[in-house]
C-alpha cells in the first residue's frame, strides 16, 4: 500500500509510476514526487533526514 502523506490522504484511481531498480528496490512516484520506497523484500523504507549545515 502507498502510505498517506501531507498532499493526499489516498491514491485511489490515481496513475502512479513504479521504478524497479537493478538491486530489486522499488519506488513509487506521482508526478515528480516520490511517494514511497520499498526494499527488495517488500518492506517500506522510511525516509532518512538530511542534516543541513
């Protein structure tokens, strides 16, 4: 499932793109925004926070 975010509560009937990488990971995009990333075994990856100096 695609997790809800601050832009939409759900993605029912919305066209999304699924990118499959060579190492087996998946990423789901709606337009230019990445909605979710999944590991090769299907586990949702949480986004890492970047520290800006």
